[in-house]
């Protein structure tokens, strides 16, 4: 009898279970479900493969197996659905209406309602236009990455036949040692014991200051030398943060030594292994010093140390651009917490010397923040609304010291100082920062606003660039230093890159019939700026060869200009792919507008040869070379004929250019190059 007894009833206080008739998605969204398989609501939203029903305890085993089988069979379909969504995002297409329903049937206020209210307040010019260029999103096993639509890689994905070839290697790069290193904590005594002998440190520190690293922007030379001597007299009295700063300098110098290795020398591999060991040891000690100094709380030398870690890992080595973007954001937040975003004049307790150095450090952080944001295709961290720190003055380090009562008036900008390039870049980012902001804004700017920002950029370019840093069409004096030439080219490429970023929407969305003339002008500006940047690429490539004026700074040329040249090349590739769309007659019988096909094709052909030579050491260069081959219609067979190695392929033979060694004359360097060529 016990076996035939009815099941026990639930207690009276318990609510009786209801049979769930709606599918799970409709139940979750509180929508009306017609109980079909799939239901109408899920079908309209493109979620047919996700439409499933809950199983109850009363379901028969056959029914449960049927549901399980149906869910298992839909797995591949659901994966395909996700893949299609990713492709739509990569192609910059707006989501279908089925995936973004216009009418929500929820009875309560949802997040979508709040977002829609925000959109109404922003008043976009056109819903389709505001969502037409969301950027590029990549989902991989190694991680998810996004770049804004103005980034060169996002532009390249718009070239037909290139998407599959641009799949990035999923192998993760090492990343920042500060984020992912073993971070084996060390004591102060262990760190001090690890310092190399003074002759070795002297040589590496001298190399650091002789190599035109941005250290001269924010490290006062005379003060550093006093602290350096005091350290060797009594290391125990030196702060751990200063010791970390010195290790960061040694880390960068070890990397520069690797750049300087002559790989035609039989000892090259052993020398490289030795330099790599030193570099990794120095980097580890620099990070350990930051840990001991509790760097997140700020303090003397912390920001300088972090900036050098950033330069050594993300700028010189390009180990992980994302980590560099994250690190500069963290540096900016620490600097803000320390009050660097407010001018020192507000705080009487800050000495004139310290106040001027704070301005230099803050200006350096802003330049790095914007530069890494543009390179990564991501928003910048700094905003102009809460910053009032003045620009640093054009002064030499010997113009003011720690006991200076009043900072002297700045020197005229016709006189070169180590901080003059920093001051110039600070002016340029006033306009370039606005351009970066509108490129990351979800609502495209009006043409009137673009014109106003372009006018501001032109005003800075025409009136804010010192004569020493202005590029002239006439040959430059042979007495100009290579470093000065590099800075001049950098100012020019920054200006032309800014105009590309400002007007590139017209190139991607052309033609728009309502404002066709405006778009034509915008496209013309993009092309002019891109061609100008590629002309600098040719010049820099030629001058970086043996005996060229920039041969000793080739490593710097590569790291400063590659991003700008990548953007210019991508823009011209996009234009040439759809050249007929741009060069068409307005009226039947008229000639096409400003045909530039051959000019661009010729320039891209020359650029492709340079990118191919650089592809042995740069994955980005390989991508662009492949894009150029597709756009130019160059097959592998013809490429082999065109790109046969010459008698001396400098860019292939050398990972980087030898740097100035101490006491080495130009004639000795030329002799060394001649011997290497004979080898």
C-alpha cells in the first residue's frame, strides 16, 4: 500500500509550483510567448537557436532526452550565431533590427530605456550614421580587443579580401613585467647587492643620456649627477625609489645595446644573450624597487620610474601596446592623486624648482597618454576639464637649480633646449586631443565642428611651432643634429596624421550626396596628408641607411614614425581599392574629379618595398605589405622578382642601427660599416 500512496502535498504556506509554459528567453524578458519551437518572439529577435523550454520533474524521460538532444544539436548553430555577430561588428555594420528590437514589451523601466533617454539627450544627427562606424572588435581565445574606426588596423579591415589575412597571431606577448612578472619580492639589501660595479653603471647611464631618450624632459641633469655621486658614497642613505629609477635607466640602456649589435659579427648571438640577461635583471630590480616604494601611493621618483618602465617595455620593445595603454592610464591616475594636474603656483609650499619639474613630468605624461591612445585606437585617459597645469618653460637644466628662488624667464624659442620638443608637442596635443575625443565619440561631429578644429590645428601649426622645429622645403643645414631632424619630421607627421584622423570619416563613407562637395574636399585633405607622410617615409628610409644622416638613430625613427606611416598607408589602400567610387564625373561628359590613381599607386608601390624589408622584424609591417600586395594586384611570383635582395639589404641584415659609442668618431663608424658590408 505504501507504494501506491499519493505523493505528499506541499505545506500550506508554500506557493504551488506553476508549470512553465513560456520559453526561457521570453520568461526572462517577460514577453508573450506563443509556445512554438522556436517561438515567434525569439524568431523575430534572431534568437531561434536559443529558444528552449524548461523541463519539469513530471516530464517523461523521452521528453527530457528530446530536449537534451535538441539543445546539443543547436550548439554548433549557436556558435555560428556568435560568429556572425562578430563578423557584423568587424564589418562595422549596425545590428539587425531583430537583434535590437525597437519596442520593448517590458512593463518596468529597463537599462535600455535609460540608454535610449541618454541617446535622446545627445541628439545624434542620424541614428544610422551614429552607429555606422563602431570600430573593430576581435574576440579570440587569447583575449578580446577593440580599436576605434580611425585606427589603421580598423581601416585595413575594410579592404575586400584582406580580413582573413589580417588575423592576428593568438600567441600572447610577454606583457608588462609590472603586471605579469613573477614579482618576487626582494629586500633592499638584495637589490643593492645586485647593482653592477660602478664602471659598468657609468657606461650604461652615459649611454642612456646620450641616446636622446625622453628622460631629458623630466630628469634634471645636474640634480641627478649630485644624487648619483651621493648614492655611490652611501647607498644605504638613498631612497629605494631613486635606486629603481637608476635600474630603469640601466634596463633601457641594455636594450639600446641590443639595438647596437652588429649581427654580421660572429659573436652577435652571445652578445645578445648577455645583453638580454642584463636587461631582464635590471627590469626585475626596477619593478621590485617600485614594489618596496609602494608606488601606488606616489612619492619622489615614482612617476619618473614608471615612465621609464613604460618606455622600456611598451615603446622601445612594443611588447604589449595594451599594457602600455593601461600603464600610462595608471601613471596618469597616480599623478592626478599627487596633484600634478593642478599648476604648482596654487601651492606655496612647492618650491620653484620642484614646480617646474612637476610641469615637465605632467607634460610628458599627457604626450605619452595621447600617443599610446592613438597608437592603440582607444580613448585617451586625460581630459581637459580638470587640468590647469601650465606648460614648462624653455630652459636649460643649468638655468635653475634646487635652491633657485625664482624661475628665470624662458629662453626664446629660437634657441634649442632639451624641453623645446616637449613644449611643441604640448601645443599640438591641444588640437590632437580634441580630434582623438571626437573619433571616440559615438556621435559623429558636424562638418562645422570639424572645420573649427582644423582651424585650431592650423593655427597651432602655423604660429605655435618654433622655427627650429619647422620643416622647410629647402635642404637643411648640414650642421643640424640628427636628433633635431627627427623632431622636425615628427612635428610634420603629427600634423598630417591629425588631419587624416579629422577628415577620414568622409573617406570611409563617401559619397554622401547631401554634402558631396564637402566630402570631396575632406577626401582630398586625407590624400594630401597621407602622401606627405609617405614622402617622409621614403626620406627616413634613405637617411637611415649606412652613411645616412639618421643612421645612428634608426631605432628611434622606427619607433616614432611607424604608427603614422601605417595610418597613411592604410588610408591610401582604402582609396585605391575603390578609386572609381571617388574619381567619378559629377555630370555625364565631364572628366573625373582630380584623378590621382597613378600618383597614389606609384607611391604605394615604393612604400610596399620598404614595408617588405621591415616585415622581418615587425608583424605590423608584414600586414601592411600584404594589404599593399592585394590592393596593387601584385602576385607572389611578381613579388619575388621585384623584391629580390640587393647586394646590401641593410634592414634585413641589421635588427637595429649601431648607436654612438663613447669617443667614437664618424670616420670610425663609417669604417665599421664598410667592413660589415664586405663581410
